[in-house]
């Protein structure tokens, strides 16, 4: 019987998704009296420098009229995102542009994704009249100043028009919209080693008397791009198993039966796997059996060929003796995922194991969540008799991919936020079919309306904030036709030397 994922309970921390927080705003480094202001630059805030368009960048404590109490929303609020201090950038009729920048003590490293985020408010009543932006630059000329196109390299920006409704406020989130820009350092090798510049901008794009942008909770985070959804291939010996041999042939030739492939989750795959992580596991290659092979028993692929594997998680690194009925003393049951349970003879069955289908029959593989307490994964040939198995070309094994949990919440660009950028990715990929597609939130191999509904349900959520729980009622659709066919083939006893029994 196939068991399908009906809920995700994702424990997410900053260190789970982002490798490190590189920089935070420091607005609160100089405590101010109620309603107090301090202009930039300041001895207490030396890292921020005013862009010389208009000298009107002020750090404020909120709560007084004109300091964050009048916003373009139904429910005006009286404090910014953290109820402490914030940055206000103003422009007027005679001054069309202003901003602040910081040359950060952070150098661009290879294979990293950087995310600059902020809570932003904007008091203009029409987004066509004024705007804000947050930008990333590289200090290419090395002079520790923002020269923009005159000497620096533009990395990216997000601005007012890219938020829902055009105004950078969101009443559902206390009036502050979480906005961010991400940059993948692998896209521009020439900027590696250069310092990152953060630029906050407020500017006029129409005719208004004045408009103010408010910034708070600004931070720069980074994650190694290679750790998002890493994959690993591991070979499996065809005669291997973690089950007790009970067939006459195997009992007579125990010396030919090998222990299952044992993988330590913390280090055995080349990347760390923890309990609660999601894995996609797919069998690759094939193996053959040779004994007791009448013409009517050639296997589902002919010529005595099999392709599937079987796995079981365990809290123990040991297998018991081949004569022990339960050889996996720490077997841990997979309670969430899209998988078929593996069952063989009653004398050696382990209820916690699961089938790993061949990529030829089910390209989407098996999706499982690592159970609590699991430290090891045992892998073996999906068979009930092993002593006659062989793999002369040594191609039988599994591919294991760690799935980024945020994709289940609609974070399709893997930057830690569910926002309009993820909608764009879904829109551009809609209708595509394949494996690990951008915008495929439920991992069913097709980007469709179901993936849009996942994004819509979680829009505005952050999946990189400090320790909290997100419950996503995400339903995994029915299996693809290829998956149904595979299960029918494997579970059929029509070629009955080696039955795979569903329960």
C-alpha cells in the first residue's frame, strides 16, 4: 500500500537554512529618547553613509505623529517590525533621490547565495509617485565607497513595484512587508573577493510633495549554494541484505550473502542528513539472478534482471546475525513520505523498510522523511533471495537527494522567503514536466495549479527566521502513472520467484 504525505511540520532555524547571518542593521546601537532622531552619518553608526542626494536620513524611535503612524493601509500601526528604532528616508519636491549605503566587511565567496532582507514601509498613497529599493553592489574599485556604475558592479535590487499591490506594507504582517534581494555568486566570477555594498534608496518617480520610506530589521544572510539540494550516488552489492535468509538456497550458501550497505547519515553521503530532513531516493542500474531460472521466471525485465532496491532507517549502526529474525535492532519507521512498504517471507520481514524503485520505472523515486532518532540508512537489493545475485558491470546502486523543505511551502527560489519572486518562477515553469523543476512544490513532476496554491497559501512567510514551527497542510497528489505501473509490476506475484508483497 502506498502512503502519501498529508502534512508537513517543519522545524526551521537560521542555521538550518542559512549557513550564517553576516550582517545586521545596528539601528539600535545608539539608544534614543522617545521620538528622538539622529542624522547619518553618526559616530554611533559609522558603517552607514548618506548618499549625497539629500541629507535627510534619520534613525527614529516610532510612536509619534509623522514617524510611522500614517500609512497607506486600512489598519494604521504605531510601531515598526521590532517596536524599536527604524531608519526613515525622505524626499521632497526639490530633492528627487536619497539613500544610505554600507560597505560591508563581507567578501563575495564562490558558490554562495546571499540574501539582503528588510521590513519596509512606504507612506506614499500611489506607488507611481514615489518608491523605495534595496540594492546589492560589489565594491569593484576597492575604494570603500558606493560609486555605483562609475566604479562598482550592480548585483541586484528589489523595489516597490515588485510587492503585492505596489506598496511595501502588508497589514497582515503588522504593516511591514518582508522584502529581499538575493544574489548567486556563481553568476559573476569577476566579483569574487570584492566587498558587498548594501544600498537603501528612496526616490521620486512622479510628482509628489514628499514621500518617506521606512526600513527595519535589515540583515544579510548567506548559504552555500551547493548545500541546498545535494545528491549522492552509492553502489549496492547485489547479494546484500539486512533480512534473514530463509530460502533453502540462501541458507545453504550464507557465505555468498553480504550485509546491506550501511550509510551514516551525518557523514556517509558527502552532505549532512538530520532527522526531519526529506530525501528522494532512486535506484539506478540493475542486477541479475541466476539460480532456479525456468523460462517462465525471467523477472519483470527479462533475462533474470531486477532493478529495485530496499532501504530501512535505523538508530543503530549494527546488523544482527544472519540467523536472527530481526536483523535491524534499531529499525525506525518512516511515517511521512510517498513510498511502498517492502514485505517478503513472514520469517524475515521488517515492517519499517521501504521500496526504492528504479529510475527507469519511477523517475520521481521514493520521497521519505528521516524519522526521529535515525542515525543510519541500510540499503540492499529488493529481493527475497540473494546468494545468486550478481552485478557484473557494477552499476547497481541508489541516488540520494536531500530536498530543501522550503519548496513545500512555495519558496521556489530557495532564498528563505515566500514572495512574488517565487510566483514568477512558478509562472515561467508552469506546464513543464520533469524531475526537480523550479516551481514544483509538491514534487509530483509537474508544475501546475497545485503548486500555485501551495505558494498562495504560504505567501509572506519566512522560512529562514529563528527557531519556529511552520505547519503546511500540503497534500501530495496521487502518484504518476509510471509510479502506479511500477508498483503493480513489483507487487505482482506473476513471476513469483521473488514476490514483493504490499500490505
